[in-house]
């Protein structure tokens, strides 16, 4: 049986255009007393990568359309949205089950897409709008930062190196080392175990419905930041918060802190 769309995620994605070094330093406008009040308990902000750190979805669509065309499978952009959130190996199996081709195996096609993506990220990859400010405000407020992605470690390392973020995240996890990709909770559960935290103490930042489902299944709360093309998808309604962009994340984190302090 081929993997179902609701049970898998891919190995890479894209975001806005503004190639600049991302500096995740402390927010100079946050008072020391406010920062202390917000660090009285341990909690973590766990970021997905594709479509959250990097504006990679347009690059993924381009790479997939190009590589799958070499085996006679003409994918449209809508088709690529259909498999958004799947690991690339699982996405290749998904399409092979529906339109089998001769020649390269699904695994070889998946590897070719990843290779293409690495080149595109190195030459064109840009951070999502608001990422720098989001990382800075979260760190200033005492949140521990982690990364849980369905992308391969090769892609993760490529993105972190390009944006100078290699030392930003306390824990970095790839679903390629898990039994199941998103929407299964495996990669988030492994991330939480590495952090030594429970799901209730952590918030995930996701751009795909499969990612949201994965975070919720791990017992976490989730902020969804979907692309405009899929923002009205009813599958995002289960997210605890839905934002138009990361520019709104700092305000959302402040509300989370206020809600916790009021309890």
C-alpha cells in the first residue's frame, strides 16, 4: 500500500525574498524584569523548517516538477500542494503508486529532487519574512529553541549554514531518522525527549496541515503559518493559532505568556 497523504512529509521547502544574515540576538527593548518573569518555567518553541524558516515551497515545486518530468510524470503546482508536508521519499512513493514509471526507482527520484533542492537553496534560498525578529524575541523571552523537520539532515544543514543559524537551535531533529514522517508525532516526540520537556510545555510552529497534526499528536500546542494559497484549508482549524506570517509571532508569544500567568 502506498503511504497516504495524511501520513507523510517531504524533505525541503521555501520562503520570502530577502537574503540577509539572520541574527537571533536578544531584543534590546525587552526589560530585564520582564525577561526574568517569563523564564520561571521551562518551555520550548519548536520550528518546522520548510515554509517556516525558509521560503522553500516555491523551490520545492520547481524541483519536483523538473525531476518528475524526467520520468514522464507532468506535475502541476496544484499537484505539488497535494503532497506538501510529506517526506520526499514518501512523496515519490505516493506518485509512483498513482502513475508508475519505468527507469529510476522512487528512491532515486527522491534523491534527485533533494540534490536539486540543495542547489536551489544554496543559490536562491531566503528566510521567511519575520524570522529574524521571531527568533530574537523568543530568545529574549526565555524560550528554548528547537527544530523538527521532515527534511533530510543534508537539507537542514544546508539551510542553517546559508542563514548562519547552525548554533541557534538547542535541538535539531530530522524525520528521516524516524519510523514515520509527519503527521505522525515521531519527530516531535524525539525532539521533546531531547529537550527533556513534555508537549504541554512546548509550542510548534508549522506551515502544513500534516505538520499541525503531527505537533498536536505529540501533545503540543501549535501555531500555524500557512501559505496564502492554502490558508483557508479547513485542516488548519485545529491549530491553536493561525497567523498570516511570522511577523505576528512575537505578539502571539506574548499572549501565550499572559494566558499562562493568568492561570
